[in-house]
RNA sequence: GGCGACGUAGCCAAGUUGGUUAAGGCAGAGGUCUGCAAAACCUCGAUCGCGGGUUCGAGUCCCGCCGUCGCCUCCA
C-alpha cells in the first residue's frame, strides 16, 4: 500500500517517496514563545505528531525537527514591559510548551533548535546570500532581493506586485531597494534588544531565516516534508523557499503540508485577536485524548470550529472507544463468533491503513476503529473471550496508539478515594441482595454526583470516573 | 480587490482520479438485557449549498451564483 500526500506546492495529492529510502526528513514550524500556548498550537502539533507516528508505523525512521522562535519583536516587547530578560522569558514559555506537549502525548521531535542557538548558521547563510547577489546590506540591516528570485511566489501563488502594494502602504521602508524585499538580519536599535555580532554589526536574525538555517543544519539542503499552519504559507514559507533555494540551489522541501486553523466563535483562534483557549485550561477539564479525537476526527487541512458541543461529542466518542477495551465476560475462543471477531480486526487494520494512506485521513481511520469497537463489544456479548478477544483488543490498542490515543482510564489519580468507593459498592451490593433498592439507588445517585459512575452487570458492579 | 480552502442528516464528519444499498461518532426514537438505571447489543434518519452543463451514469467533472473561513501585516 502506498501513501499519498497532498502537497500545497502542487495543490495535488502525490505519491509519497523519500529522498533516502526508509528515512523521512520532516521540519515543522513551531511557536514563537512570547506567551502561553493555546489549543490551536496544540492542534498543529497533534496533526504532525499523528503524521510522524503513522510514518513510523509504516516503518520509516522520522527525523523530526521543530523550532522555537525565541528571538522576536513580540518577545522583546513583552520582556520590556514586564522587565524580564527576553531570552529568559522565552525559556519559561519553552519549558511550559514542552510540558504541554508531553501532557498531550505528543512525541518530542528529534531536535528542537532555537534561534538563539543557531546564530552561526544563520550568519553563514546570510553572508552566502549576499555573496551570491540575493541579498544586500543596508545600514546594518540585510534584506533579501525578492526580484532576483524568478520563481518567488510559487508556493502561495502570489504575484510579487501584490505583496508590494499592500506592503508599501504600511512601511515606506527607505532601507529597502524594493518594497517587496524582506529582512534577513536586523540591526540592533536599542540596548534591551538581544543582539549578536555579525559582519554587519550587532543585530539579530529576521523571522524567516531561522527556519532555512535550521533545516539545512539538521536535515540538509532538501527535506521530504515541511509543515506548519496554513497561515504560514505567506509570507513565511514563501520566504523560506526563496532564501534556501537561492542559497543552496536545491529544492527546499518535496512535500509541503499545511494544517487548517482552529476557530473559536467564527474566527481563527489567535493570541493577537484574543480569542483563545489555553492548553492548560483545556487539560484542566478534559483528558488529552478528548482533544486528540476532536482534532483527528476532522481532516487536517480543514478549518475546525471549536465549541463546547464538539468537545462534549469528542468526550463521548472517547468513552465509546474505551468501551472496546473492557474485559471479556466469556471464554469462547473458537467457533464462528470468534472467527468473526478476528476477521473484523483484520478488516479494521486494513481499512485503517487505507484511510491513513490517503493523505492521513484520520477521521476515516477513526471511523474504522469504531467499527472494530462495535465488533469487539458484540463479540463480548456473545461470550467470546480468550486469545481471539485479546488479539482484537490488541489491534484496537495498537491502531489507536498510531493516532496517539492512549485510551487509558481517566482515573483522576485520586487513588485516596478508591478504598472508600469500593467500600460503598460493597455495602450497596449487600443492600441489593436484601432488595433494599431505595438505599442502593441513593448510593449510586450520590456517587454519580461526585463523578463516580457505577455500572451493574452479572459479574458484579464496576465503577469509573466520569470524564 | 487578489490568492486559496470549504459548504454532506438536528450537531461533528468520511467519501470528491464519476458507477452496487452515501462510513463513523454525538444527540433522538423503539427493542434486548436490568429490580430500576447505566453500559453494551439490535433496529430506525440525509440524494449531498443553489442553478445550469458534460455523461449511459455525478455528492464526485465543468460554468455561474450564494454562503463561511483563511492568507495578502505578527501568527500553528
């Protein structure tokens, strides 16, 4: 089975092949760390985590690099206002971001470079661009000469004139030869701005050059996948292409993958607009798996509208997936019922891969997981157990794992309460034997109010925390 | 204004290189099970934004229109 991937560069789904057999070089644009991450950032990270996990599932070694932009105007502004050191402020947000990623079960990238640690490579690249005539120095700044790059605009399908006309109105930048040119290096203008020595004086990198430098340093001149949010297509990725390809004379990336935006109240979730839900806030109320299901239940390229309703739906869908992992009640391990279950597991595995092979159709894949859940639950009702049941559940666990879902019980780790809950269940069981229904129901109702859900079955009473 | 994406049942959503009965989830209805409930299982819902066109045949291709969103400035 072969993987097909939608490439923003060609606007088509293409057969996926790698530069080097068995190895995927993937670079994903990470956050500018001037503030706490919101779930839009988390959504992007989850999507590329899913892509990475699936590529690994298919047997690839994935070299995954994600940057942290820790030198930037907004960070400098924020630090200035709060009286902090910019790099320290960034460091704090990087630490928190990584905690969030771990909490969301996102695999750590192979490398997470930062601008402040990539200065040498950046300076080398800028110097090279100047030497090749693609860039020029102007009073300590260095700009990229956009007109010199013939295929500028090929990713965003934009004409240079358009970039210029809107640009010119805002910045009548006299330092540039042309309004369309963008900064590779910015001269230091105030003492509180972080700055490094360079051939053009003290200064700091422009926004786009960091990614070009990091890609080259960690993955080489050409990579397989370059990803990020679709809001980065222009100007960021366009400019990365311009810099890298002009400098290296090689294509920057073979496949460009962009995720859609998370929307809140009809608008893109964004720090600058101020409509956002932070990762902390989300995780305070829901397990990480709920957000995964929410994100992966929709196609990665489509915008995703976020509201309480879809969160509730995702939480219920998670419950349903988990129901497939409950233990068997019988021990029937041969016969048509058992065979049926094994066939369902094989089919789920096949269809899961077919869906994922089609441009990472995680929503379709999730649907096939639900089919498997129903088959498992049905088999349980028919008394299937033993080896076949265990194998079907293992398939479910494995495929869910490829999507990064843990499906673990959200036992709120309030283990202190467990003995008391068990005790109450014991008492209630006695009451039920004596047909003291009113007492038994009161215990069940009161526990439910505390978030403990009881379920009676032939084999006894089980309980779990409510999501 | 320019570039791009999207519009499938009450809600979320897959399917769009045209072709048997348009996945799956949530909510809802009925049923099995249960002391009752929950969970699980079984059954039930859409002709695919609107209007044309191409075709033996279109949700799936083409044209037009309407609507939503993104980018064009920092942004996952």
